[in-house]
C-alpha cells in the first residue's frame, strides 16, 4: 500500500490550495465548521486564510483504530446553535467513505448553503466534496496524529505477537 507522511508545510500548502479554489469559486462562508478531530487544524487555517471569524466544531466518531470503523458514524459534539440561513463551509482532513461528511451535512439542514472542503479525498468516497486539495488512494499520516499513530501501531503489533 502506498503511504504518505505529511508535514506541517504540506498541510499549509494544501490549505492554501483550498482557499484559492474557494475564493475562485466565489463562495463566501459565514461560518466554518471543523469536523473533529482531523478537520480542526485545517478549519482554523482556512478561517484565517479566508478571513472568516466564526469558527465552530462538530464531533463525529467513525474510526476505532487503523483500518477499523464502526457500522456508522456517531455524532459526539453537535453544532452549537442554529445553522438556519447561514452559508457554511465544513472542513475535514479526508473524505474516505464520505459517511462522516454526509452525517455532518444532515446535521446542518436548514443552512442557506453547505459546502464541504477536504485536504484529501479517496477515489471511492461516496460523497465528493465541493473543494478538495488532492485526490489519493494512499494511506495518509497527518502531522497532528503522529503520536496516536505510533500508539495504535504498537497496539496492533502487540496483538500480532500475542
């Protein structure tokens, strides 16, 4: 399997690409919503790059470990307040299956408009974000999850040796 370990510089370049595409498209969000946990840092960077001060998070759990996911994503932190009438940009690190982003879109029903931006998108994702910096099928390791990845790999190795 092709793997890619991203640096903080890579993340900044991907966010700059997303910001450029969003501005070029003419979309001006009122609010940016980062999908926790992977979308928090890109959402913060995009809020600065796009000049959007209203920044919120919404939490969803789908994966329970490397290559393991639940039957369906579960909401762990809801959007604070009402989405009604707002133009919302939802930001996540990756559209893998698309199910997490679909759940978030459903939770924001009533918004004037909801568009999704991701750093990466897997080619097989059911949901195609309006803005994606890069499509890939590689295994990705983001810099904010390196410690988590080390712990998970150690846990997997322990299970294999038992």
